[in-house]
């Protein structure tokens, strides 16, 4: 819900305070829900230690509820460098605390959870120190702002839930129909492709969201930023994943061991997912910046149905290479469909300019991946 603050651009102190207290309330409710679920989950899994561990995890959500809006202020004012430095510092301290707890105390899982809590706490302290006074909340509340922010945030949350399901659906179906051994190989390859995306997507969102929000009233500027960003992101991710492809056998051997050669075989079939998926972060940012999270929500439903349909057809083959290829095929299909259902209603970019920014790159990357794979042009270290 904090991205609503970036979308609004000009916002009163009362409206800002309303959003803060709603975020804090949601964080507290999540923490309370975890505490209530702790004992039943421990009984279900027959692990008594889970009660304390889950309750300990809830502390993190108390801090995150108050932290999110301050982060939004930094992003809105393009103070991302300060935010990154704070995050690096807090993670370093948290890592040191976790190592110390593991080394000097009998704590094991609890040490990791306390490390996460330390990270959130140090981050909050640093952010409060660097924050402007006008960012702090007052004891005011606006009913109208609450309704608007809740509507905005509900669609955004729904989109995130659908995205998570879409990301994990293939693994769930694979485990059911082909068994855990095939799933293990597939998951290792997929994780290797998705890891760079976990780094790229937040960066794209932080950089693109405030710029789209600034230009939301200027259609021509919005088009220009969108097209330039699409080309830059697609070209950068293409280069990154080609490097991953060339070094795939070496990377797999280093990370997973020499007995996991099958993982390296699967990676080329999944790479178009990595090349094109970062554009999803851009489209998400543009809807959030324009306050049209309902379009993002409905689009994610369509994308989820498309992905599941292609995956279901691939599962009929019971061939792991076909299923791995389905990830890339579904992402290419979604990249075509995103134009009429998503891009056109928001940015009103022409079809040819939209395709020109990613399709030629995708074709070239596909050919290079084929040549590398067919002629075994891998670099081994």
C-alpha cells in the first residue's frame, strides 16, 4: 500500500498519516495472525519448537508495517542510493549477529530469525535518522484516503498473490505428475534462472515507479519513458542470461556439484523466461504509478490462465525438456498478449513500437542460445 504514496505525488500530512497507520495496523494484524497460528501449525507438523519460532518471526512484521512508508518516501524523492546504503549496512550487521548467535549460543533456527529481526530493526533506526520531519505521522485519519488506499492496495496484494501462485504452479504440478526426483532437477535449474530476477525486479521497480508517477499526467512523456525502459531492460537481461548460458555447466558444477549435469541441460530451455520476465516489473510499476492496480490484477489472472494452459499441455508429454521449454513459451506468449490487455489501455503505445523494443532482441537471443546449445559452445573453467 505504500506505493500509493508515490502514485499520489502531492499528498497532505493527514492523508500521509492515514496510510502510515493503515500499514502499521496491517503489520500488527499479520504479526497477531502468525502468533495465533503458531501452536496449531506446531501440532500439525508435530514440531513443538515451531510455536516459539513462528511467534518470533511475527516481530519482523511489526517493524515492516511501520517501515514500508518511509521506504516509499526515499523512492519517491529518488533517494535510492541512501536507501541501498542503509540496506547494505543493516544486512551486514544482521549477518554478523546471526553468525555470532550461531557460534556462541545453542540457537540454530532462532538465530536466523533473530538475524532477520536485527536487519529490520537496524534498517528502521537508520531510515528514521535520515528521514525528513514531515515524513513522520501525526494522529490524524482520513476516511476517504483510507478507502482509496485500501482499494489500491487490495488489487496490488491480489496481483502479488496470483504472481506467487503462477511462479510456483509448475513445481506443484510437476511434483504431482512426475515425482520428486524430476522436480528436484527442474527446481535447481529454475532457481538458477530466477535468482538474477530476484535482484533485477526490485531495482527496476524502485527506479521506474517514481519516474512513471511524475509523468502520469503527460501521455507523451510516459510513452517515451516506457519505450526507452523496455528496450534497456530487455537488452540488459538478454546479455546477462546469455552469459549465464555460456557458463551454465561451470556454474552448475560450482553451485550444485559435478553430479548435477542434467541441471545445466535444462537451463537453455528456460532462459527466455529470464530475458522477458523483467519487463513484468516495468508494467507493474507503470500501473502502480498511474493508480490502475485493478488492471494489473485482471491482467495477472489472464497471464496465470495462459501459463497454466501451456504448462498443462507440456505435462502431457511427460518430457522434462518440453516442460522446461513451456516456461519460455508461456513468457513469450504473455509478452505478446500484454499489449492489448495491459499496455494499450494504460500507455497507448503503438503495437509496432512495443514489439520493436523486445521482439528482435528475443529472436537474436533464441538463435544464439540454439547455437550455443547445438554446438556445445560452453566455456568451462
